[in-house]
C-alpha cells in the first residue's frame, strides 16, 4: 500500500508537533518544600547519610530528632559534627535553617 505525499507530510508534521508536548525534554520536576531548611537538607549532602525522608542510611534516622534534641543542640551538631558526621556540612544561616526544620520533626 502506497501513501499519498500529502498524508506522509501530515503524519510527519503531527509527529513533530506532538513530540514537543509534555515530554521530558526540558521539563524539570520541581519539588515543593515546607521550608528553606527542608530544601537545604534535601539539596545538600545531608540526604546521602540521613535519607531523603529522614529514614537514615549510613547516618541515623532523623524522623523524630526534634523530640530528642533542641534546635540549638541540632545546630551544634551541624556545626561541630558528631561521630562520623563531619563539622560544618552547612554553615551560618543555612545551618540555622536546617536545625530549625529538623527540630520540628517530632
């Protein structure tokens, strides 16, 4: 069966048009964060040890860290390190933001 040239052009054109719609090319999945602290945590090396959902991995779970440690205690650990966690993974305002967010995890 042989297609007419006009039909082939229409098929090619619709393929080009629909290929650009809703595909993954250029579309970036944007994650929403409850706070700046959560965003910093999830976009830094914290996730590699403590897990994206705070479930823990090579580092301890932080799911309920706020019921065990205060914001200032958490910030001290971020600044000084603890165990195999290095010091100053985050500094200044970033450390404060993450400590605040983690202290709310109860």
